[in-house]
C-alpha cells in the first residue's frame, strides 16, 4: 500500500481532477499545479502552496511513479501528468472518488456522488456504494462514524492517514 503525505495527496488529487475536468489544459505545468492546489473552491482545507512546496511533492510522486514528467513539443516548461490509475490499479470511477477524498477529506456517499460526478458521471448512490465497498476491501478507503448531528456515515481515504 502506498502512503503519502498531505502535500503529495493534494498534488495528486489536483492532477487527477484537472485531467478529467480541463483535459485541454492537461498535463499541467508547475504553475498550473500551484494554482490548482491553492484554489479556494473544491478544496479542504484551503491553503496557499508555493512552487517549492509543489516541487517537493512532485519529486516524491515521480519517485513512486504516480506522476510522470513530460516535455511537450513547443512547450517551454516541463508538464506533469498522473499515472495513478495504473499504479493504484483503479478504474475511472474509483479514481474520481479517491481524488475527491484527497481534495476535500471525509465525505458521505451523497457528497461523494455529487462532487465526484463533475469529474466522471456516477449514476446513483448504489454505484457509489459499490465503489466504496471495493475501495474499502482494498484498504484504500475506510468507513467513518457519522459526524455529530448527522446519521450518514462518512468515508475517508487511507493513502494519507495524516490528512
């Protein structure tokens, strides 16, 4: 099992998200990753990332083969793309659920369906439950007790226990 630090999770989550939501701008430059990591929406907690902080995370992710540096024809700067689907051996629906958990932390089934569907359509809560059951069985996700005042259980990713 791969274990990541919070900055590495944020960078990986951004690369997965942007590959699916803005494919015309993907792969991303360091500046694009910094902007994605620091954006004020769809992130929890909201933080400001520096280029140095992102480079440090990229170096670790490249060493683990989760991110690949690419040099596109006509581009003056290196770009980066994720390789997490292959390394983690997940399909696209599983990947978008993991990315959402990396970017926003623990969430309910309904929150995951609504938020992850902007990356890839998740047709129903039953589909989300099936994805979560598979990821839980593979020790990539865990079920958490409901937060105070709620009856719905939350799910959290296990790639970064400290997140």
